[in-house]
């Protein structure tokens, strides 16, 4: 079993799992992993719903609100089927953990599942031009003082040198980041992994000179197509920033050049005084 | 009281209101109106929560999942405070209506409120260049066979001629639509109205030759700043379409040129055979 699949809730009740230490950034479990755990539990819940068609196996859209940071250890997912529909089936999720003797909510989300099999894309943005993975920068190329968060060891991430200047104190200030991504253990992408991968890269705020924590407040991701095996090309962009809040958009193309997923998140910038302008 | 404010839930329980006939497109109440009603109820709910700061008066982000079409008539909003936080307070909403003797859910949503007062935007995309409102096309300029949906009478909408060709059978096929927008009765914009206005324009699918109904499945909107009074500039864009699903992005600038709101929605295209490619 892959490292990614290990942390997803399984079993008859489908609702309790364990976040491993290997998926953290700082002390907090990566938001993409929290969403994947919740989606996995909702998939189990939908599969047991008598009104649900068995065809709705692909997560198509999720909106997640992160209220407190998830920590390594046991988590619980409560799920509810909102509507089993013709085209999509929709459910709600709440991820909680025990903390200080009480159950604390980490994330509240709504998501819809559908079927993306044999889907043709009629219109899509073309992938950006980028050097091949072997000419991009991996965490092994980073300066000695760079302490890679645990999650980077689960990934094979190769950043475009043009958007990796922040690692040596020279952000491009364009608000862009691009890289090739695959799982270090070879686990191939699928719609569930795509939803998580939309939140795997370092924050695009780094490319604007904000090097602190940029916690996600809200995240909405769409999967547009089942991905082909192989490298994913992930591009982050941000155009709006104000009052300590910024928007971060992510897009993922698969190895065939198909746009397979896209997302927008609202995140908080918590480094007063750093970077451009007042935050 | 403005036409917009009339339909919002009010009163001590803050949870029951009435959708007027004037806000429909086809038979369904506009999704922006349904979201505004739910946000208004959540605002009341937050204001009564003892753990909540009174400063969180602005809707900052909403994610709404539309499960069935809302109809004119009475509606009910159930609300729940998920977390009263320092920067944002988050709640969940469910909009229901009585239909065929039972309560049917129309929309499930999560939203966060914060405070956008005195907020400076440090980074934002510039507004597109557009002819002034008096050189744009209103519904009075539309061909005689055009039957304006009721909601258009509540709005003063002036479309850029460059993106209004669909009204005479000549869509630009660029997947773009731009227009000036204000409320017909002079109600000035605020964050609540912005959330609704993100969903007020005709579907951008029209500009791709899909002239049928394009129901919203999921909508996520961000308000970035309290808007100045006057005209709003609304721009829609879509870059991805496949399998009967498309993404529609909206951005709104206020009369000072500030980017005040942005959204993405996933909608369904239900005109098989029309427009470009297989849907």
C-alpha cells in the first residue's frame, strides 16, 4: 500500500484513520491530506447509500473550510449524504480530532462525486512551457540551511528554476510557482490524489517574498478529468492580496498535457512587515 | 427597502423569508439570491452567538452546492456556527423549501465572515478596458424575440458590445462576457450584494454558443474589499469545458477600479449537440 493510501480512512465504518508524522508542514498536517481523508470517508459513505448510483466514484468538486490545524494522530470523519443525484452526488464532511480532552473540529467540507470516465475535454488552457524534470530543482538542490518539511520527502517535486528563486532569497515577485510532481513511492495519480496535490506545493506567497506560514482558510478544488500515469505539471498563481488575505490558484496538467484539476484557495499571510506593501 | 433587501431573511429567528417572483430565470430563483438569503440568515446567527466578535460583519467567502432549483415562495434557512474565530467566523447553511408535502433541500453551503473595513489591496488585477455604460447594450437594445428573464428587470446591466454577440446569434466563442452592473432601484453595492452579483450575469456559456440553461452545481465566491458606490464592472470567463461540465470565473471591480470580488463556479451544460465539440 502506498504512503498516501495508508492515511486514508478505511474499514466498515470508514470514518476513523490516522495522520502519520510524514505529512506535516511545521506542526500541521497538510490540508490536501486532510481533504483526501475526508473524501475517502465520503466515498465509502456514498457507496453504502441505497439511493446512490454506484457510478459516482470520482471526486469532482470539494470546498473545505479549515478551522484549526490538524495534528499527526487519530482523526475522525463524520459524513452525511446531502443528495444522491443523477449527474453528481453531494455530501458533507467534518474532520475532528481529540485535543485537550475534547473533540475539536479541524475541517468542514462539502463535496460532489460524479463519473469522469471516458470524458473528453472540449476546451482547456494549454500547459505552460517548462524545462523537463531533470533540468528542474528538487529539494536535494536546495541550500544547506533549507529544512524540508516532512511532506516533501513523500513527493518527488521538481521546481522550475524560474519560480524557485525564493529558496535562495530571490523571489521573482510575479506570484507564480511551477513544478513537476509525482509521489516519491511511485503511487500513480487518480482524482483523489489530484485533490490533495492541488495543495502539495509550497505556498505561492513565497514567490512574493512572504516566507512565513500561509494557512489555508478555504479551498475549492475541481477535478476535470482522470489523470494519465506519470508526471503532473502543477502551476500556482496569485493575483489578489490584501488585508492579510490572499487568493492562490492551482492548475494541474497530466503527462498527456490535459488540464486535469484546478483550485482556488483563500489563505492567510502571517508575516507582518515582510514582502510588498501592508498586510 | 430595496428589492434586493426585501427577499432576505429577517426577524428574530432570522431563518424564514420569501423569494419573490421577480428574481427568477426560467422557473428557478437565481442562485445569487439564494446565497444572499442564506448569508443574511448566517449573519443573524453569528450576531447572536456569544463566542462571536461583533466585528465579523462582512461575508468574505462562501461555497454553495445547489442540489435542486429554488422556486418563488417561502424558504427556510437552517444555520450552524462552525467556529467563531479571531480573523474569520465560519458557519454552515441549508436552504429548504416545502415541495410536494415535504421539505426539500435547495442549497447546502459553508461561509466565513470577517471584517473588510479599511482594507488596502496590495495586489490586484487591473480592470479590463471597456466602453462606458452609455455605449454598452442594455436589455432594451436586445432583439424583439429576446424574452428577458424576470431578474434582468431588477438590474441595470450594460453588456460590452464585444461580448454581447450571442444575443444576435453571433457568440464570440472566446468564452468571455463583460458588463456594467447596478441595481435598477439604486440599491448601492455592499459585500452581501457582491456575493449575489457574482452570479447575476447571463451564463458565459452563451458566448461559446451554448444557449440553454447552465445550472450552477457549485459556486465559491470571495469578497476582497467593501465596494465603493456606483457601477460595478463584471467580467466572466471560462477556460475549461468537458463532459457537460464547465467552469465559469467571475470578477467584479468597483467604480474606483478596485477588484472587490471574484468567484468560480462549476456549472452543467445541458444542450447536447449545440456549441463546440461533444458535451
